[in-house]
């Protein structure tokens, strides 16, 4: 998406800032998967990466073929520890990413999970399933669009499997299908519940997010 500002900074910059703060190690490279919004927008993204001491790489998704396809557009960076974040959300959290877990999915408990993708966990807190917009209650932990993976190459393999085998949901390749396959194979993913989730998916909610972001800046002094 183009660089939409929230409380003085582009959404992408604030999102990167929050993620970097939670990582146990420094960030070497950041891939921005985007449409073709022009040189000025791309320059802004590369400058964001530079501000965090990372190399920025622009990758294009020319067709809206789903979340799994979008991530695979940045396949050159899918190796080793990887964080995937969709740039229409901001969050607050008070934990760090567990570098030893196979994967960590950021979630927030919500009152009405029927409009979101949710994770189901067992008694030990490990994620066992992923359900898109459940009409009957299975979980209130909604995925907010931020994910950490210990093995980016394995993620890449699972994403490519969806493409190669034409695994589609509503005409798109979806990340939860890859997550489900990885979980069934024995990888253990855990939820990381955020304190606050601020949506930036459309103009109306972005206005509210801007208001909340200003409140947070005032709280933090």
C-alpha cells in the first residue's frame, strides 16, 4: 500500500519499529512486497529499512492472489529466522519473540471472532488449528497479521506447495493453509497475545487508529 501516515509516521515505519523492538537480534534485510506505486513510494520504503540499519528490497505482487502468494513474492529473503507482517495493522505488546519456537503468531482476544481468522490451542498453549471466520465458536484468539518463523526456508517450501498444487480458498492462496500443513508435520507454533491491536485496513479505521496512536505517544511521553 502507499505510505499512509499515522501520528506523523508511515504505518509501515511504525510497524517495523514495533517489530524490531521485540526481536532478540538485529534485522539484516527487509523485503517490502507491494504493488507498483511509483519511485517515490519505493524510495520511502527503502529509507525506512535504512533507518533501522537494514537493507531494503522491493518485491512486487502484480496480482492479488492471496496472503501466501504475497509472502512468496519475497522468497529471496525466506531463509533463516523470518518475521512476516501485513502492513495494515499496528499493535502494542509486552513480550519478546521466542527465538526457540518453530513459529509465533501474534493474536488478540476479541469479542466477535466470526469476522477474523483465529487460532485454536491445546492445553499446553501450542497452536493446533487455524480457522477462517468461524461461524461457531472455536477460539477468540484472532490472528492480527504478524508472524515469526524460525525456519524461513521451510515456510517457503510450504508456500510453494500451495502454488504448485493449486490449493486455493476463494480463488486465493492463503497463509493459514501453509501454517496448517506445517503444524500437522510436527512443527510447534505458539500464540503471542498483544496488548492492543489497531487496524489500518480502510480509511474509517485508520482515522481511529491515528487517534489512538496519538494517545499512545502522549502516554509514553
